[in-house]
């Protein structure tokens, strides 16, 4: 598959996965809802296309795109959202903790800004063990105000670790516009720690991939960390539970303006119509199979609720002791 | 083996050195660990190199999660905190990140990190922000929690903590750091979750934690003519050696717990609750603790006033024997 087609396919997969996941939220099959990634697909697709299977990522509360783009099986991912034992995490993590350690996916994370320092640790371990593995940490604009992430920038630069920080600036942290939360410029945060940084069009997967490939190549060859600001937008609410609420923090015009630059349209326009149609059909099938796989999976047994709490099999005392 | 004096701090230092010798994945993160300012890590950087015994910037949150990331990628970090209250600063990174990875990923990974606080509890004259003893909080959270009371146990428990596949917090109470043991046998790992009867008795069991074990032994000596006191040192607070405690109470039927943490929701409360539910006593038990919600005041007399001591314990033992 060409690079252009492959980027399109990944984005299409993420888009259709998310749309079907939202259906399953509405249908009550996914409890707790999700943070849809729709609109931001070019970031995950572009960055992960620059990575190898052995590279690692840390993701966020809005993590489905990263996890799928890094190669997680869509069926096992959907099963995880549906809380089935066939899920990536055996139904123990759900949307905000989906992980596949065998693919270097150290997990989505429910705490904003938490992944940066974990990625630094992974990069440090790679260096120590003589591996040329690279770590990527995804985070939103909101995370730029988390102290631990800024600490992580410092450690990464201080020791020139092979880590790439990817800021998905979608303009808002929940309802708070980035201008109302962030003193100075986003890139200024990187400059403060002497991190080489670039701002890229986060609606254009090719542009993201070019920038990510540069950063990853440099990190892999010992050139140290980098920072990408990917300017993007989420088309849906912050979370599926926003749907019923009167959310007035964004105007219809603003949303429409960004939708006109839908990353799937941008990338789709680069492909012959028949190629695009073929990929669409393929993705449709894959996502339908993922949903079927997910819903066919068994729910866990209540008696197993604290399985895996301890790696050594320690069994904690229960709710009531006879 | 002829008796050799072994200091508590030296025992911890030896455990670190021996484990680093044995397992190349063991590495050490902390502030001023190169020079070994706290005494814990002295000589280790010279022996193992600065890229394995890493002097950290004052970014506790980042280096705590860095340890998590490194652990997820095959390393086995030990993290030193200079002050017990740094555990409050890093509670998110320990309790909400490291501790939860095993369950939330459905057992895909574990996080073998050991956190060591050399000098927990009152250090006499260090006042409110340096004198907490939050072991009960970690036991409550389900994080493996160890409080060695003697040099030989300090060695053996730290070794086991490092080898354990899960996060373990090791509290080395300031009140015993300067003590010495007479070592009569080769040092060995001490399994987590196994208590130790430090003095046998038939009238009352005193459960003592950390530096209060020597205090309990002192009281047992003082009262030897009047009562036969058994001193039970749980050594690990989570998992707790309930079977060991039960066996002791079957001999004595009476219980006093001496616990240098705040009264409400302290580990002493848990011991009393469990015994009330599951075991049989001949007399109502007692706890000797810090007061509810205590903040340690500075002046020496005030500092001592809020800590449980041998006199408080003696009074409680007498009350239980009445
Ligand atoms: C440390 C922390 N604070 C608050 C929250 C609640 N919360 C979840 S997502 C979010 C907004 C995050 O914004 P951003 O980082 O820009 O990511 P985006 O949602 O835009 O993808 C907030 C406040 C959290 N999960 N973690
Ligand atoms: Mg945002």
C-alpha cells in the first residue's frame, strides 16, 4: 500500500471505529462513554506511521486513535470498550486505559499529562538497555499546564533521551479555550526546555508524518527529544456525555470551519476515487467484524473482579470476611 | 557465625548493593544519591556508575513516573525519597499510576518499583512537614507496605521488596535508623507478609510497628515481673500477617497495638477491627497512636507529646491486663 493510502486507511479505521463506538455508547453496550477522537485522526495516523512496532507510546483519555494507529486489533479494542474478557485488557481497563504492551502501547491514561514522564522512563530504559527504541507521548493542550509534564520535558532534554512529545492542540481542554489557560505560546513551553519544536497542521496526515519522521529519526540516532505541536480540532463533544448538554463554548461556524478541513477529506483527495472506495469498503468490513467480535465476547465473572491486582497473585481480603 | 554489629542504614545500603550486583535491571533514582547524602546509597554510584545510580533533579513526580515507565520496559528501579511527605507529592504517580497498571491492563504487565523513605516519622526538630509516617495510607490503598524494625529485617525486607513484581513502599523509621543488630547468621531475604514474634509471652500481645518494636520490647522487659508480654512485629503492613497475629492472640487473648500514625483510619484501627470481627479476645483491646489528624509541632516537648512512646504503651498494657 502507498504511504498516502496507508495513512488514509488508518484514519478511516479510527473514524469508523469511533462512530460505531458512539453507537454502542448510545445502545448501552459501552458504559461510561468515551472521549471521541473524531477530527484528530491525522495526528495519530501520521505519528504512528513514523514508528516501528517496537517503539512505545503513552496515550491519553482520548486515546482510541493512538492505540489503533499503533496497531492494536480493532476487535479486541472494541471488546475492551464493551468490557469483555476478550478485550485488550480483559475488560479491566476500558476506554481510558486500553493498552497492548506487546505493541509498545503503554496505555491510554485517565489522568491528563500523566504519560509524559512514563514515556521518559521508557526512553531511559531503551537507552540503558542499548535498544534504539523511541518513545512517543501524546497529550492535549490542557496537559501543558500539568507540572509533571513540564518536569518530564526537562528530564528528556537534560539527558537527550529518545522521546517525542506530541501535543495535540485541539483548542480546548474540555470547555476551556487554550488562550484562557496557557500563558505564552504552546511552542514556548518547548523552547523553555530547549526542546526542538515544530508546529504542524494536525489536519494533514502527510504533514504530521513528515514532521514525526524527522523527530523520530533524530531521536533514534541519538539526537535527543523533540516536541510537535499538532494543530487540530475535535469535531464532537469533549465526551459522549456532552451530547445532551447545551455546550456553548464553541460556535457552529467554528466547528463548520474545521469540518471543512476534515483530515479524511484532505487525505482522501490525494487518492484515486477507486482506491479510496476500496479502502472504505475494507475498513467497513473490519469495523463490522470488530463490533461483532466485541459483542460476542464473554463478560467477566464478578468473582474475578480483583484478578491481576497483584502480579504475584496475592489475593486481597474480600468485602466481607466469613 | 560470630556476632557482627550491623547498623540499620548499612543493612539497607548492603541490600541495594547486593541486589544491584545480582540483577543488572536494578537501578536507583533519587536526589543526592550519588554522594549518598541520606546514607542509604553511599558508595553505590562509584560502584555501579552514574547512569545506574541516577542523581535526579527535584522533580519527584516526574522521576517517580519515570521509574514506572522504566519498569514497564524491563528495569527494576528503586526510588529514594528524602522526606516522607514526598509520598504525598507523588501519591498520584504511585497510587494512581504504578499500582494500577497490573489490574487495569488485565495482567499484561507489572510495575516492579521499590520506593524507600530513609527516615520516616519524626526526626526530632524537623517539624510538621518532615515528620509524617504515612504507612497506613499505603496499606489502605493496597500498595505493598513494609516497615522494618531492625537491621537484619531491613536488609531482608528491602531485598524482597526489590525482587517483588509489584510496587512496594519501604518505610525506614527515623527512630531505628541509627540502631544496630548483632548479626549472627548470613543476611537473607525476608518474605513480605510474614510477621515475627520478637518476644514470646502469654498474657498480652503487643503489635508494634517499626521503631516502636524496640519500645515494646523495653516495656515487656519493664513489666516482666508482672506480666508476660508477647511482642509481634508484622514487618509488612500490606499484606498483613493475619495468621501470625491470630496465633499470637490464641496464646495471649489480649491485644494492644502501638502505631506511630494518626488514630482515625490508621493501621492500628485496622488491626483492632479485624481482630474484633475474626478473632477472640478476653479483654477489650487498646490502641496507642498519634492523636487524630496530628500535625507534628516543632518544639521537642510538643513533638514527643504527639508520638506514642513506651510510657503510653505501658499504661495501655496495664489497662488491658486489668
Ligand atoms: C490531571 C487531570 N485533571 C483533570 C482531569 C479531567 N479532565 C479529563 S480530560 C480534560 C481536558 C483535557 O484537555 P486536553 O489535555 O486539551 O485534551 P483533550 O480533551 O482536548 O483531548 C479534563 C479537565 C483529568 N482527567 N486529569
Ligand atoms: Mg485539548
